[in-house]
C-alpha cells in the first residue's frame, strides 16, 4: 500500500506541473512556430531533428535507464558510477557527432541542412546530460526535484520563444527556435546540478579505460534496446523526407499530427519515469514483490484507460482539432492523426509492461521483439510512404507499435502472472461510455466543440469514480 501511496502522490505533483507547462509549449509555442514559418520550413527542421536523434543511442548507451535502476537499488554505489559515467558520456558525445556528420555526408545533405545538423547535435548532447542528472534524482527517489526539472526547459522556451513570436519586432525563423532550445537545455543542466544533494554532486572522475569498458559491458543491453526503439519511433520522419514525392512538406504535415501524439506521449513517458525506479527498488527488497501487481494495476488504470479515451476523442473530432490548430494542410494531417492516436494506446501499454520487463532485467527478450518491430516498421514505410505519404507513415507507426506493445503485455502477464481483469473491465466501461456519449451527442446535432467538451467532462467523471475509484484513492492517501 505504501508504494501505491508514494506513486500516487508523486504522480499528482508531476502531472500538475506538466499540465501547467507542456500544453502551453506544445500548442502555443510549437504550433505557433510552425504556423509562423510554414509547414515546409518546419518539416525541414523536423526531418533533421529525427535524423540527428537517430544516433542518440551513441550518446546514451542505455546509461540513463541503467543508472536509474542502480541508484534506486543502492544509492551509494549507484552514485559512485558517476565517476565513470561523466567522462564516458563526454567521449560518447564526440563519437556521436563524428558518426552523425559522416552519415550526413554520405546522404548528401547540403547548405542549410548543416546548420540544423550542427546545432541539433549539440541540443541532443545537452538533453542527454540533463536526463542523466534527472536519472540520479529519480533513482534517489527525489521525485519532486525530478518533476521540476521535467518542465524547466519547456518553461524557459515558453517564455523566450513566446516573447519572440508575439512581441518580437522581426520575423521569427526556425533557426531561432533551435538556438532557443540550446539556451534552455544549458540553463536546465545548471539547475539540475544545483538540485543534486551536495554530498553526491561532485566526485573524482575515473578516466581509466578498464572502468569505462566494464561500464559499457553492463549497459550495452539497454543501449541496444534504445537504438531499436529510436529506429522504429524516429525513422518515419526521415523516410518521409527521403521517400515521399514532396518530402519536406509531407514531413511537415506528419509533424502537425505527430505533435498531438507527442503531447500525450510526454505525459505517458512521465509515468514510466516514476515506475522504473519504484519497480527496481521493490524488486530489490525481499518479500516486497507482492506490491508489484497492485502497482501495475494502478498504473494501467491511470495510463492505458485515459489513453483509450484520447484515442476515441481524436478519432471523431480529429478534423475539427486540426482545423482549430493549423492554418494549412489540416485535412491531410487529420488522416495521419487517426492512426497516430491509435498508436498512443499501444505506447501506454508499452510504458506499463515494458517498464516492468526492463526492471526485471529481461533485456534479451525485449531486444529481440524490438528488432522484429524495426524490420516491420522499415518494410511498411518503404511500401506505404511513396504512395500514401504522411498517412502511410502513420499507419506504419500504428502497426509496428501495436506489435511491440501487445507482445510486451502478453509476455509480462503470462511470465509474471499479473492479474488484468480489474483494470481491463474498468477501462472497457470507460471507453464504451465515451463512445456512447459521442454517438448520442452527434445524433442530437451538437457542434464539435460542445460535443468534445461534454464527452471529455463525462469521461473525467467516469474515470475518477469508476476507473480510479475515489474511495480506494482516499484510503491510499490516508495510509500511514
């Protein structure tokens, strides 16, 4: 019960902070930037962001997830890893930049592309260092500090880019957006260092190759998983720009729809960030495994159930939402949105069960399934993108993420003997009531705005009283 209480309290704080900041960033700043510079300009940025992100595994090598687990299991020895991890990260940053530049040369990128490649590489390096410092705080169960850092860079971008967009005297360019990101990450890293407990903030660096090699051996299964996940999550934007007849435009159209998925995914990712160190610590303690099943049930109800509601809402109101957000290509983006938001449910399943499998250390199985997912993703993209453009990429995402998520769910439930009846029945009830509300309000002739608002309110009420169960929540809250 204590683990559920701790999870609930930290989750509420984390979601409250992110609800205050990230919607403003995604729908105010990112949408504002794309509307200001146009779909084609933003599509160029989006394709180059995905290209430079593709080699992100060279920066991380699975270190962040590995470190989060190790610190959660043993704070002292876990934090001592930083003596090796910091110089290791610096060396990996150099390797990442060299590889990215060489591949870019082979692919023939020219002119403006190199501005984006150079600065976006730096931004990815800064982002990975920020995530490493956050992994330490999360592993130490300093979730409040980690939650603050989860929104710091976005809050800085809301302030800086927002001022430039709405009050600046000169036209805003996509290049300025990239530079603002660099500044935001830099400030957030300084804050992350200051928020690390003083006794664990600085240590003598271990520069020996023996230590770095030993660390690489321990983290390589995590690195392989991140490489494969990056491939099937980020190849879509790159392949669109390369394979579609009007590549940059199609990538921009896809980015418009993907932003809605990214909004939901940013919150779902936060769940996984809380769950991984909690699973790791519970599994490390003797006699505590009985708390895993209730925590999985709670996480599934909090994450998979609302993901299904969002999927249903965007399926029926996607055209209206895209028309509201964007000045151009809204109809084309709406087609991609339908498939991408179906993928959101699969992402939620993966964040619950994939995180548990990671905490258990079943990395070999995870990597095998991820490899098959990459093959499926690449094959479908080559088949669908040349003829269907952004919609083909979205369909590919739906199928490949569905394969990965369902595989993880079935494997975890069967191997770890997890009960699923409770959260599945509650989720189905919520989804049926949401769907019924949309159909009834449509037959009554309600405008999309009112239909969406009424259904959303009804879904929240059902979620609180049926899926979450407020009585159970209050009991957990009062538990000493």
